[in-house]
């Protein structure tokens, strides 16, 4: 059958121009040594938080849409991204990771990249992905399960993680299943600290980590309490936020 084009409406999408980048990052917070932009954060969709320093970039969580979120900005992040800090392995925090790793390969990154996660089996999945998908992976993946007692130095900054309580939605398994989850503290040599809670339920030790930090990025998922150990309520996050010098609430 001949293809009839007459009267057809044809839409041609403008091609995204990879050179048309360089929009200025409108920072959500700027300290002396660290700057923070919440690229995107919505519960059940995606969360990705960008932290810039003079020596490298850090990405806290890597949800779906990460490439579109980063694309408008200067492309130096392709080579200067130092570490990806994953709070846990729920899809809205990791779904963009494999696209990002593939994109870095496509753009000939050569520098080693740290990926931290509290979930060793997920780190193993990343290792498998690398081995299965790419015979010649041009950059090293430095996969780390960072313990609270064993902080790690990266690009001149200290990364510490701390375990937090978090669980699956109870309806999936009939009961709430705990997942391996962590929060992170990123500290400059001058002692400036950015804390990210990841997904966490309330626990009494959380205030100890938040107190006095320069910026606390806290999840505030629920408007009202919905079961222990899954997420903070807005009220709990606001209370905690008063302990930090500045607070940004995310994952709403
Ligand atoms: Zn989660």
C-alpha cells in the first residue's frame, strides 16, 4: 500500500544541540566551600541533589531524569563528577544511575568515579552491569560501602555515612520490609558540613547528626504520620531543621 502523505500533519522536533549548554546553576544554597542545587526531588518519582566544590562535584542520589536535569548546565561535570552517594536502592533514588554511567562512557570520561551505597548487593549489580554491558569501560568505578566508622576522603572532602531506618511500603509484602538505607555528611577541610538524610523514618539519633551542620537536606515525605520507620513527617523534619544552620526539605 502506498503511503499517503497528503494532508498529513508532520511534526519535526527541534534537535537538542549538545553544544547549547552553559546555563548558570541557580544554587539553592551557597556556603564557603560547598554549593547545593536540588536538581529534582519528588517522592515516588525521583530525587537528585547536586553539590559543587572547587575540586569536584558530588551527586546525592540519582533518580530518573538525571541526564535531562544536568544537560542544560556546563558539561564539565562529565569529567569532574567525583562521587555518587546513593542513600538506598529504591527506584526513585537510583533509576537514572545506569543511564548516567552509560552517558559518561559515551562522552569518554576517563577519571575514576566513586559510587557509595549502603546496599552491597546493589553495588554488585552495578559491577555486573559494567561487566556485561561494556567490554571496554574507559573509566574506573570505585564502588564503596561506606561505614560510619570509616569515613572516606574524596576530592578533598570527607564523606561519612550513617544508617537510617527505612522500609518498603507495607502493601507490597503484607508487612513493612526494612531496606538498607543511609544518610550522608559531606565535610570540607575547613569544617563546613552538608548533611543529606536520604529516606528515613524518625529515630532519636538523627538529631545528633543534624545539630549544627551548615546545611541539612531533610526528607519530609508525609503530611501526617503513616507508620513508623518509613519517612519523616513535615513536622518532624521542620523540628529537626531548626537544629541546623540552614535546612532544605525534599522528597515531598
Ligand atoms: Zn525509599
